[in-house]
């Protein structure tokens, strides 16, 4: 690999003013230092977080020129001195937090797109500790769907056992992973959606029941009806303040609401007595560690789970991929093939 001759295509965030702030450019292919590897990135995937960053609404500052995206997959192109975890040619995906290896979340881990460059580039140099091996049976764009959405769903479902009832919201990446993973765990899935067509797609993916929340805005009542009044043992809450009240009303006594995101907005109120009487756990989910991602990869390999891809875009059309994500009318992940 000749870093003088070859160039890596990159997208940089020149302005946090929306999608128009992305600029296509080039940079020398990096050389790995001790303990580092160079990844030939073959695919990356988008998350709602990436839109928040582009729109200038993220809680961390974004330096000018920062390469976006927290999720990528590819193959090892070069290894630095002392590298033992990988060899040239290995297929890998990145952990969402490059330096959170194991143990509880401390809030001190660095983040792609903010502290360090992300994965919307042809080549990236990172510590070997920041990656996990993925099976060759997964396509690169499928593997690129795992670091954020797949791992968040996995963490949100920790402790779910066969026979439990799990509620998922909508058809974004986290929710569809939750349906697939919970199905493999032997749980019963009740999914909410705004479309009867998507309801059928959710059932084909493994959901036993689907509730159209446009027809049933108080969908917690339907969850209660479908569970003989007991409620759901686990709710994967991706909506945030806009849906949280319904999740509180739908959770079983002693169950858990895994708080994942805020797709339905940041403004809302909490019915304190409903929360108190539920005796449930309300657990924010911070994606997961590298060890969690390794556990997820083993699980999906064992159960032959294939991530659901909504749409694929070539690298040069990355802005169109973001525009697809803006529509929010998705069924699965939006990915970019490099």
C-alpha cells in the first residue's frame, strides 16, 4: 500500500448546517502505527444520530472537516507493529465507542464523528482494540449495520428470556433488530407501526402482533389487551418523550423500559404515579461495549440472523443516503457501499 500515490475518498463535515454541509474530498491512505490497523472500509451505515450531528444539534462540538458516521465494516489492509488480534484480509466491524472494551458505561469513551473521525472514508486507521471480527457469511453492508443499531437492540434486550413479551416501536434499524433478536430468544413480539403494509412486514420478520398507532394512538391499551392485562416484560423505547408515556402504561409490573432514543421528539411529560405503580426499571441504553458487540456477532451467527437493509447507495451518493434517512419512512438500515 503506497500512501503517497493512493488516495482515500472521504466526506468531511465542513458546516453543521444539514446535508449540504457534507463535502467530498480525498486524503492520503494512512499508515498504521504500533497497535494500529488500516481498514479498507467497504460499507458504512447511517443512524439518526448522524442527522443530529449534521444539523448542528449534537451535544458535543463537531470540528470542521470531521469525517462522519459511527458505523463501518471492511477488511484489514495493513497492520502495525505488535498487532495480534487481526491479520491482513480479516473482515471487521468497528465498536461504536472505540475505547469502551468491557464493563459498565462510564461516559468517558471517545466518540466517532465528534472526538475522532468516523467511517465515511475508503480507509481508516484505528487501534486494533476498536474492532471486532465478523464472519465472511455477512456482507459488508450487513456487518456495517451492527455497531450502533444492532448493538443497541442487543443491549436493550439483555435479560429477556423465552416466553417474555417484548414491544418494539416502528421500523427503524434498532426496532427491526429487536424483533429479530427477541424472536431468536423465544420471546413474543408486539410491534407498533404506522402502516398496515409494514405491519405485515413486521410479522414476516417475527412479530406475533402489530399495532397501527395511527389507528390506536393509545397503543398501550392494545398491548394490555393482547397480554391479558399484564403488559409487556420489555419495551424497546426508541421514541423518547413523544412515546414514553405509552411505554410506561404498557410495561408489566417489574418489567423494563429500555430507553434508546428520541425519534418522536424531546418534549413531553411523565405521569409519575404510572411510573411508580409499574415498579418497572427504566434503563437508558448507551449502545454497548466491544465485548457486547462480540457477543452479538456470535449470537447472530449462531441464529443465522441477517440485518434488514432498507436501501443501498454508492459512496459518491452519500448525500442521497442521508436524504433517504430524513424521510423516516424506512424499513431497516440505510447503508453506503464504498
